[in-house]
């Protein structure tokens, strides 16, 4: 009796999910081919450190490249830092070390990068490409994470590429909040969570790993590149049974889950439109505007998310949003207290490690 | 005739061997009984009536030190030493010289283990273990029984060495009496093996401290004097990296604060591997450099200083100090600007401040903030553990100082590159005339001479 009930319920647990879940069907390629017509299908790029080591070069040629790259980095001094708070040469030199780590198969050989060493090392990119990549990094200010195709975030290494936002260290904290909340409430741990505007999939993946095999996460995004990259990352971490990636605007892909979500997290675009033009070159020139621009005061998406949260969260459900800073946090709490009176409780404004009030968290009130 | 004589010899030899075996088995029976009782102490205590346990234990814990062992003709280890036989080269194949070398090693090992103190301590621990209410405090009881087990193990090992040495001598003497060349050469070979292995054992005895086995952090901080001393600090750090790599340890840079022009203001590395702390603790203190500074356009001679601290990374989780989340303040190391979506940076270093003690830890080597935080927490944990150890055991000379405790006066070693070339340890007077090799990590001579000096000066230990 109990058994048959359970199996009866299972298919209806995700009514929408079954209809629009494209990833499980395309087992062989994790690009979301079934979402779009074949000619516009997106194949995610493979991060440098995962590419096969099919190239090779001598240690002395590698050394030549390294010396060239280092002097290019040194020539930057603090000019980027002064102009738009960009990286100084010491940061660039560390990035250079990491680039080498990702590009050379046997990293222990790097320390023997002598001048006259003809020993060959296997590489994941041709040396000529390394020259190109480093030029792009310095001259075009292409973000380091796009250069190597990945970002280390929490204990994950996430694939990223142009068209998807590089996850920020600040955002790691949201996973800690979720971890705290579910450690106190087992019911939330077993519920359905949503990460809206998932980008590379960072939050969705981080949360899935906290929830474990009992959890369910739906991660959405409007951007097709984000969908492809997030699906690739989900696949890489073997989380296909826990996270589902859905394409669409904010709550649209969650129809049918009203009042059912155990938790909702989002780091939506929150930069005021007027600030976009003055952004640090790595961000303004290279990252997608749709991931950054939050409208006139930067709160368009955040307010929309608050409205939706009142509708989608179940009683006792948890939410966490990242914001542009103190002003946003205050305004958001005000908005929820005044316009959604009674639907939310236990608000908290939490600073990031730089001391900037960055996050708003709270719970859906028991009574709606 | 030959027959009867041979029979006699056989019988004699058998008797000897039997005698030796008996002696051996009595000794090992005692040891086994003690250790068995020790191992089963905790569980059995609950089951057996108190009085009974008390009685049985007295019997076993009573006989700690084995009676002095000797060969069948009464030769003891001390006797061998007193004979003053000359020690020849290993290849000479002279048994007396092998025996003397081994006896000397045993003597040295005993001294290093502080033999007499060890026996007194062992008796004390035994008495403690015999107390019927011992297990009312399981944490304390666990500690006592662990220490007892470890000291007991050391004692057994030395006793076994002595016994083995004397048995080989017995055999050689016997073989000579009987003109049994095979037996003789076999026994001499066995002695030679002992002689070779005992060097290793001497070294192990140097590293018998409670925390010696663990991995450690090494921190180096530049003294006053600007770029020249920051460059010196970087050289010292490089020296430890190379030393650790030579020894086969895994080295990770945890934190590095570069100087403006050259070198480092401070840095921390993690050295992973057995006995890393045991060796590296010998390096704690201030290291002094004298040279013509490459940063001085007038080519003057400069003296600079770098301070070194070494912290063990305790393997036993139960030994850790409990840290309350609410006592921590976590800060981004280099921040500024609005952050969040506005910024792209690969700098995700964090600094953790333990508010009650003011102790801080930074990590900037990892590629994510989360990992930097985890590494910094591990450093903080070790520093707090060390503080606690120092607090608990300020009488215990084994603990090392933290960087803040090290006064710039406590110089331990001097590296002179000009006007002459020499590295000299001010504690042991050990010196080397080739500074380059030392700076390339050839430090074992300094470390071992210091460790032995520390222990061997305690003459009455044995
Ligand atoms: C600041 S990024 C955050 C990405 C990711 N969650 C992270 O923290 O790294 C905002 C994301 O929201 C997505 N986005 C923008 N407008 C959206 C919309 N109307 N519906 C769903 N996602 C949207 C963008 O494509 C982008 O991936």
C-alpha cells in the first residue's frame, strides 16, 4: 500500500520537469541540443585544464614564453589598478603561474624550466596559443577565467566562457547560508530548491552538493550560453539526478510549483544601468550585460524575485538574494515588510568578507 | 670417537640455544603480559570487580624494568662498553668492533630517551593505572594509558636490542669454541646488520617527542632593515623549501607577503610528511646574515635578520582546541571598491582573526575564497593548538615559540658571506664553510647536531 502510493506520487513530483527536461534525453552530448534547432545549438567550450595534452614543447621554449609573459605582466605595474581597480602586476604574475598549471600536463616539470633545457613537456595548448592568450589577457583585459575557461569557486572548478558570468567569491557565502538552514531543518533538505539566473550553475551545483541525493534543485536562466555551460558543469559533477536546468525568464519555468519551493536563491543582475559604462574593463568589456544590468536603480530583478518568492515558497521556505550593497539590502527588506506584509519573516542582512552588506535572507511566514 | 665428540658438541650447542631462548622468552613473556594487560585494561575494568583488577594489576605493573641482561659468561652491554675495544671499519668483520658500535648506539639511544627518567615516569604511570578510580575520568585515563603504552614500547624496543646483541655474542663464542665457521660468520653478519640498523635507531630516538611525528607549518618573517632583510627572509624560506623537498616532504605555500622591491615580508609554508615537525623545530629562532648587500649602491656590508617559527599540525583531532564561529572575524585580504558583480578578480585571500586571542591567519595561495578560508582555518587551528600547548606545558621545554614570542635577540645561527664565508650555529657551534650548500637546503647537519646536543647534554639521563 505504502509502496504503491510512493510510486504513484513520484511522477507527479515534478509535473513541469518531465515535460521540459531536455538534458536527460540527450545523453551523449550535454549541450542542450534538444532545446534549440540544430544550427543554433551551443557546444560548451572545454576548459584548458581538461583538454587533452596533445601538444608538446621544450622546457626552454616554455621558459622563453614565461619570461616574455612575465615582463608583459610587470610592465602593467599599477596602471590598471589606478584606472579602474583592475589587477596589478603581482596579481597578473600569479595568474600566469595558474595559466601554466592549467596548460602543462606534468606541473612538477615547471620548476625545471631552465634556460638550456631541451626536455619536452606535454601541453594542453600550443605555445603559440599561450602567446595569444596572454596578449588577450593583458592587452584586451580579457578576464583570466575566460582565458583558462574555468573559475575555482568553493571546492568546485566550474567551466566558464564568454556569454556567462564568472561566479564571484562573494556569492560562495549563499551556499553556506543554505548549509546552515538545512542542517537545522531536515524537511527543507528534502524539498525542492530553485536557483534563478544560474549562469554557470554555481549556486545550483553548490546547493545540490549540500542537499545530497535526497534534494532537488531547479536552476533557470534566460541565456542560452548559460544553459549550455550550466548543463556541462552539472554533468561534470555527476549531479544530473539532482539538478535540472531549465531555460526561461525567472519564475516562468517553475509553473506548477507555486507554494511548493523549500528554498529560493538568486544572484540576479543588480548593477544600476548608469554604472555599466564605468565598470572595470574585464567586467564591462567582456561579461554579458544581461547578467549585470539591473535597470535604473539596479533593483528590477530583485523586486521581481521578491514578488515571486511570496508566491512560490512554501510556508517556512527560505530565500537568499545577493544585492549591490547596503542600499539594496535596506530597500529590499523595506519592500518586503511594507508591500508583502506578513508573508516573510526573520529577515537578515549579511555582509560579505569585505564588510559590505551584501545579502538578504529570510523565511516565508507560516501563514500566507 | 668422532661420533661421541660430535654428539657432545651438539648437545652443548642445543643447551646454549635453549638457554638463550628461555631467557628471551621470559623477557618477552613479561613484556607481553604487561602490554596485553594494558591493552585490555579499559574494557575489562567495567566487567571485573574492582578489588580483583587491582590485585592482578599490581602483579603486572610491578615489574617494569627488566633485570640487566647478560651473555652466558656474564658479559653485559655496559661490560662491552667498559672493555674499550677499538671500533674498526665495518668491513673489517671484527665482531668485537661491531658489538662495541652497537653497544655505543644502545647507550646513546638510552641517553636520548632519557632512560632513567623514562623508567621513573613509567613506574609513575603504572601506579596511576593501578588506581581503581582511574576510569572515572576517561579522558585522563586515555591519556595516561596512551603515554604508558608509548613509553613501554620504547623500553621494550631497547631491551630487545640489548638481548639481540648479547645473543649474537653468545653464538659467536660458542661457534669459536666449536670451530663452527658457518655459525660464526652467520652471527658476525647478523651483528654487522645490527650495527648498520642502529644508526637509524639513534636518529629515531632523537625524534621521540610527542609531536615530532607530525607535519608542520614553517613561517619566516623579515626583520627590520627593508629590502635587504626581506631578501634575506626570501632566501631563508627558499632554503626550507629546498630542504623539505630533498627530504621528500610535500611543500605548499600557504601565505606570502612580498616585499615592495624584492623578497618577502613574511611567508608560511606547509611541510607534509613524517617527522617534519621533529626536524624543523630545530630551526626556530633568529637567523642572521652578513653580506655586501646587492641593494646597496655603495656596496657596504649589511647585517640582516629573519625570524623562523615552526608549528606542528596535530594529527589527533581530539587534541584540537575548540573554535567558536562567533569568535572569528573573517576579512577579505585586499578589498576596496563595490565588489560583487562590479569586480573581476583572481585575488580571493582571506584573513581570519580569532577575536579573543587576537591570533590571525591568512591564506592567499588557493584559487577560490572558500579554499583560502579553509586553509587559513587550518593554520589558525594549529596556532591556537600551539598556544594551548604552551599554556599547558610551559614547563615542558619541547614546545616551540610562536613568531610573536621570538625576540630578535634569540639568534640561533649566523650566515656570513663576507668578508669570509661560513655558517655557524650559535647553539652548538656546528659550522660549515660553504654557505651556498646550506642555503640550497643542506641543513641536516645543523638540525641533527642541534637535536643531539639538546638531548645528549643531559648526561645523567642514562
Ligand atoms: C549576476 S548573474 C549570476 C549568475 C550565477 N548565479 C552566479 O552567481 O554566478 C545573473 C544571471 O541572471 C541571468 N538572467 C538575466 N535576466 C534573466 C531573466 N529574465 N530570467 C532568468 N535569468 C536571467 C543572466 O543570464 C545571468 O546568468
